[in-house]
C-alpha cells in the first residue's frame, strides 16, 4: 500500500484560512468598486445643482437659487464648484427680500393666531417672524377665526429686508338675533331713530292698503252670502260656503294689519315731530299679533 503525498492531504484549518481570505478579498473588491460609484453620484449632484443655481440666478428667483446653492456648496463637491456656490450663496441671501406682518384686530390688539397665504400657497410662519419671497408682485391673504380675510397686493423689492406690513382684520357680523328683553311676538319701536319718519310713512301706506283690502273682502263676502241665502239656503254647496268664509277671514286680517300699521305710523311720525324730550319720555310701543289682526299698546307719561 502506498501512502498519499503530503501535499494532497486535506487539513481543516488550512481550508478555513483559504475561505476567510477569499471572503476578505471579495469584500475589498466590492468596496473598491462601490467607492467610485458614490463619488460619481456626488459629483453628478453637485454639477446638476451648480447648473440649476445659475439658471435660477439668471431668472432672479432667489429662493430656488439658494436651494441649489446649498447643495453645490457642500464639502463633497469639487473645489471650484464649492467656491463659486459659496460666493453666490452669500450674494443670493442678501438679495432675498423679507417682510414682517403686523396683524391687528379692529380694536388695535395684536392677532396671535392667523394663517398666511402667499400667492395661494399657505406659509408656515410664526407671528412676528420674517417672511421671505422672490422680488415682484405677490398676492397676500391673512385670515383668522371669526374675522373676514384681508387680501392685498404686495410688491417685494430685491434686497429689502424686514419690511413691516400692517394689516387690520374686520370681525364678521353676527347673524344671531340680539336679546332685547322684549317678549316673543312683540315688536319694540324706538322713536329716537332717525329713520322713524320714513318708516312711519311706509307703515301708513301699508295701513291704507290694509283698510282698502278689508273693504273689498267685506263687501264681496257680504254680497256672496246674500246670494247664497237667496238661491240655495239651507242646502248650498260646501265649496261656495267655504269661499264666503275665506272672504270674511281675509277681511278680518286686512283690518287688523291696517289698524296696527296706521297706529304705529301715527306714533312714529308724531313722536318724532314732537321733539326729543317728549319722545324719550315715552315708553316703547309694543305690537302683538293676534288671530284675525293684532293689538298695540302705547304707554306714555304726562
């Protein structure tokens, strides 16, 4: 039997060393091949930002230019690119105009919580903080709760810093009725208002029309009732009877409206013409609607 040559003997430790060396070589090879790829990607980013920054500077869109210059001024960029971008970044920063909003209520108090839209885009800004924008005309909108939004055109000038823009917000009018202390269903009239004579004349016209309508419905209703009594009583059609009843109902309503309107009109006109002292000595006139008309009470001092 012949012995195997020594070099053909398989040793476990030697095999492990060969495997480890192979793994290390593969890792180094991968790292060496990846390093140029990262450098090339960084170089591409720097070059793209460098070109975009120059285009934005030419258009004088300073906010876009600054965004690109912050990229190409990084340490990973080539020296000449980094130098130009750093220099341009200082120039662009000085050129960007800024303004500070001073938002107040109608009473002069500062508004702390409001929203700002510049050219339709909502800005995230704190009250009192400077706001940046490109040079040119802009549409500015400021809004706060329970107030009408304020809209204005704003001209930003290159290099203008911390310009103060003051805005006053107007409150929205409340649509809710104000509790005047008058019972529900009554109307209180103040004779001291300057529009009292005009309202009095208007109500006087309404009163005349109401009395005229009362006369018409009362007369036609009476005539139709007499016709029914002569022609078909006591077996008249129900529709004809209902028509007569409606005429009298309309007559009652018209009479009530006419009398109340004339009474209020007379009160307004007489108290206004009689002088301020007597008018203020009188208590309000209260008008209460009732079925078939209404009732008015007027209390005065003698």
